[in-house]
């Protein structure tokens, strides 16, 4: 009997998490192929820090990740699925026969607020940086951050607003900041505690909140708003501002052979990731019709699908249902905030936590069970031998309220100590200080990723 053939389409969060999970659960039984058009995995969540020059982008070669997990990598895109013939057809015309196909190709990020700067990740960082330049020159004095209805993921908008406020204060520029959202409370999908924490951060940062309103369009210095159930159609509600920054809405990419539902053309699945009506085809991540689009959830969907595929391959594994737990690490311009919640989706108990201290380990922005420890170790963060992400309880009394006074001084002290240790050729000590910085900030400042690699090499020579 040959091995169970698994094709994973997509080299993003869900695709890689599935690859790692399947390697862990059924490596003896499966033969995996990873299909993705790009050569590298680039972590998008830290892209909000790029316009502020707070850190260098991190990327990881897909071929190497596949090799380390006994999978083949093909640098091609999935063009269509032939469910009857059980074949995945690539854009190069290649046909890959599968026993299980996992589609994790993400979504297209569509603009939803005409006239706004839509921030979709690294590709929009230069435009946002230009906006920061205009603030510095005093040419922009008011900005509205706008959350469209059906936004893909709200966190980056809050991060950009808080980071912009911190930067304006550093520059000594007075800036009128607004955040417009159809949510009833800020980041309300994280529940009451997290909302209260984020609200206090926004108040301290001087960001005016306009909740219950969705942005429609930005024209002639006015961001027009809609409350979704407007009775007085003639009444125009608007926020006057110089610029508007928005986040995108998700749209499912064209993929013949797969069912798609709703106005956003997303793929319907059950809670094991099985695509409705198709045998042996699974989907995970943003492309599915699950309403919240987030990396941590994409990874949890991938874990559920991987467990079902491993069981189908004959591994001694009980398929695990997708039970969403939201873990969000909010970059604030000062100390990050860790948020954790079981959202209210009618699937079980609802919970909400916010803390200044780490709520899961390693403290990654994308909290994938296998992916977070793996990428952290690859980037040089010491993860010991632990292969899976673990939840951590916050210390008593840490409610995550208020900006942290003295945070920057502590980070500075840790960096100075790292440099001092390196000067004394105590490279292990220097690496431990960098771990402290990453726990405090979620990322390392520019140049320190490279320093960490150099110090690791030197620490190895000293052993
Ligand atoms: C600015 C920003 C900040 C964010 N911050 C956070 C955060 O803090 N925490 C968090 O958890 N989430 C965050 N997210 C959301 C998170 O990035 C996404 O939810 C997550 O990446 C979705 O994973 P995915 O695997 O479904 O899709 P993606 O990660 O987008 O991966 C899809 C992959 O499929 C590939 N692909 C595309 N078409 C094809 C094809 N035809 N065939 C094969 N491969 C294909 C793509 O190249 C890509 O590699 C953020 C998103 C943005 C934009």
C-alpha cells in the first residue's frame, strides 16, 4: 500500500500549520506536497510596524520548511480542483492526484472605502510611511481610521491608530485622531474585558471613538458614515478629516471546482474543515466562510482539518472539532496588550481576558499551535524543546489597563544589557536579553534579527 497522498495548496498560516500538524500526527502514513506560487512565507501581522521602522520584516523559505517536514514543495498556484478525478490542477497544467486536498489559499483583500488608504500589509507600508512624513511636515493634522462593515480583521486598524498617536506625540505634532467602526465596543469580538482595555488605551492616546457607524466613502475632506439602519436617509453624518485609513474586506479568489457562498464568495466547510459536498477536499483559513478572518483561527481550522486527514490516513488520531479561541497581541506603540477570548458564536462558553503580560507562549502575533513555536525557533527565539503553543495565566490583578509607564526604558535597558553581554563575549547572555525584548515588544528592533543570528553562531563556537 502506498502512502496517503496529501496536497496542501497555500503557503500561508493555514497551509503551514496543516503541514506541521500532519507531520506531527501522521508522518509515517502521508506523502505531502505543498503547492504555493511564492517562495517565501512572510508574516503579515508585523507589517503594521513597518511604516514606523520599528522592526525588519521576517520571511521564511517555503522549500526549506517543506523539506524539514518531509514534504515536496512546488512553486505553482492551484488553478482548479477536479473532485471526481481527485486531482488538483496547477497553473502550469500539472495534475496532482490526491487522497486529501487542503485548500488554504487565503483571500483577496478588497478596498471598501473609496478615497481611503487601505492597509493590506507590507505592500501598503510605503504609502502609510508617506502619510507619517506628511504628519511630520505638519501637512496633515487629522486622520480617521475606518473599519468597513465585513472587515477582514479589525486588530490592525486599532494598532495603526495607536502607533500613529504615539508617533505624533514623539514628533510633538498635535493630531486629531478618530476611529470609526460599526462595532458596538472596540474590538468587541474579544469580549467585554478586552474592549474595556482597548477603550482605555484609545482614550489615553487621544483617539475619538465613533462606534455603531460604518464608513461609506471619503470625499472632499469628509468621511461619510452609515449606521446600517438609517431612517433619515437625507441626514448625512460625516467626520471631517484630512486623511482616512481603512482595512480591507475579504473576497474569495476564483477557483473552479469548489463551492462558494455569500457575497464574499467564500468556501463553506464543516467544523473538521471538510468542504461541503466534496469527498476528500478540506479548506482552512481566510478562504472559508467562517465569519472571523484571523491567523490564529486559520491555524486552528488547519489543526482540525489535519486531524481529520490524519485519521483518514489511518493514523491513531481522533479528529478534533474546530473550537475557536481568539488570541490577539495588540501593538500599541508602548507595551503590547495580550487579548484572549472564546467568542460568542453560539458554540460554547464566552470568555474575555486582557493583560499586559504574555497570555500564551511563545508570544507570537499569529498563535498557531505548531507554527508559532516552529517559526519562533527558526527566527532564533529560544523555545526549548516545546513543540506546541501553550496558554499562560496572567498574574493576579493584570487587567491590561492603561499605557505602561516606563516601558520604553525597560526595553532600552534590555537592549543595552544585550549589547554589553555581547561585548563581554557572553553570547548566551546576550540572546537571553533579546528574548526579554521580544517578550516585551513582540518583535526585535531593526538590525537585531541579524545580530541574533550572528550571536547564535558565536554562542555555538563558544560551547
Ligand atoms: C495587516 C494585517 C495584520 C494582521 N494581524 C494579525 C494578527 O495580529 N494576528 C492574527 O492572528 N492575524 C492577523 N492578521 C490576519 C492573518 O494574516 C490572516 O488571517 C492569515 O494570514 C490567514 O491565513 P491563510 O493561510 O488563510 O491565508 P494567507 O496567510 O493569506 O495565505 C494564503 C497563501 O496562499 C497562497 N496562494 C494564493 N493563491 C494560491 C493558489 N491559487 N494556489 C496556491 N497557493 C495560493 C498565497 O500566496 C499565500 O501564501 C492580519 C492581517 C493583516 C492583513
